[in-house]
C-alpha cells in the first residue's frame, strides 16, 4: 500500500497534523501493522518536498510545534491518478510454501505433513478473521472478506497439491535423474 497516496486521500477532506494522519491511517488501514511515527513524518516530508502537500498552519504543542498539512492541487491530481490506476494482481509464481513442498519431496521428507501443517494454520487464521468480521464494522467486514477469500483460494491450492503429490514427486525425480549420454553416436547420426 502506498502510504503517501493514502495520506493524500486522507488530507482531501481537511488539513491534518501528522499525529492525526497516523491515527486515521492505523484505524482504517493499519490492520495490526500500525505506522511508526518516523514513517509518518518522513512521508510528509517527501510529500512536502514534492509539492503534493503544504504546511497549512503551525500550532504550539506540549512538545515541538505541530504542523498542519493540507493537500495541494498537484496532490489532488496525484491521488486521483493513483485511484484511477488499476492495481496489478499479485501472481505468486515464487511462493515459499511451494518451495517447502518441492524441497520436502526432494529431500525425502513427507510433503503431505508440510501441507497439513499449513492447512491448520490457514484454518486458524480464517477462524480469527471470521470472529473479527462478526464483531467489526463494515470496513472490518470488507477487509476480512478480502483476506478470507485469499485464504480460501490457498486452501483449494493446498487440497489440489495434496492430491497431486505423487505425480509431483515423480516429476521431480525424473528431472533430478542424471541424463544418459551415449558414448558414441550411432552410424545413422554420423552420416
């Protein structure tokens, strides 16, 4: 997620202090990964340097002065462009779980155990998300649905891979087998 564009979107409604931006971001988008204050102020400094925000006022605080940031016209254009641009779907062609399954097979370990352990972890996380979804507001429900649908797709892959383990093991074994190279070419190939 682009923190800068997200800040710009949050600033469109009205100017805000860095602390308020952090609080709003964490509340709406943090989902267990709140921003560090250093990220907030370094992002605001970049946006300010790029002309996408400006300082709208300074207020005295208990500590340092509190700057209030406002989005500029260039910032509105930037966030509009970002919102209109489709996100590239994540394609997981290099996945750690896939690597574990292949390495399990290559090293003679039980890849089905690897898949079973992962399935249990997915189901545990799905239960947690389902509880959170039931207790949450609409925004929580939407983000939990997003995660749950991805976990359901992962579970389908786990089931399919479990069903194909024997074939995958045979394919990997065939690839790992040394290739036989004839010592001499046949007479047909030399003429």
